[in-house]
C-alpha cells in the first residue's frame, strides 16, 4: 500500500464532473478518481474546516462508529475494475480488524473526518496513476517496474487521460508555491 494525500478536488469545465486527485505522499504520482458532487462537497467542507449546523452523512457515519466503540484505522483504494474504483474502510472493533466495502469517495470523506491515512494499492496506481511532467505530454506510460498497458486498458482509461491532459500544470506549481 502507498500512502496518499488529497492534492485537490477539481471540477471538469466541459462536463462539470468532480474529481478528487490523490497524490502519492512521497512521490509525484497522482491518482484521479471521479466522484459525485455531494461527496466532493463533503470532502471539501471538511478540508476547509467549514462549520455545518447539522451533521452531514459522513459526520453521522463517524459518530456512529465512535459511539459503537470502534475506531477508523485507515482507508484504502484497493481495486480498479471496469472503470470503477473500490475502497475499504479499515476499523478497529474491540481489538480486531474489520474491513468494510466502500466507494472511494465515501471512504475519503470519512478519512478526512477521522484524520486517518488514505492508501492506494500499488496495483491501482499501476493501472490509473499518473506522473505529470512539464517536459513531456501527460500520456500514459509505463512507470518503473510497471508492465506496458494494453490498448483495451488505454481505451478504458481515456476519460482520465482527457482530464489529465486538460489540467493546467502551472496551477499545480502555484498551489505548492
């Protein structure tokens, strides 16, 4: 597993879809995951520390977990199949580890509330991870130790490639600066 951070949440200007961009904590590899507008808002509200009068769904989930005496340990984006990402919420329940199936957007929204790490399996990063370079076009290419992606996989990932190609790299630098 590779630890990730939330780099940003963006809106695609052509179709207004939201994408959360996870960044490898100790490298320049990114994992874009399309998410719904409600989940994007839930993540952004917590990251920006906006006070909400009533608990949102993910706040409720955290409250239920806490009230039942469990603890969120971490979340992991653990699979990508047929253009769908999968995640697991890892809980400690009375000293035993329990894994709960989840959409990545919900797992991430819970992780930011519980202040726990977000991970991605290396196999997911091999399929959908993107390394951006200002000298080269943002096209899928094998990373060190990664097998070459076949044409069918490239076609399935075209929406991600189109989105990545539309990113303004100077904007990434300004945010870091």
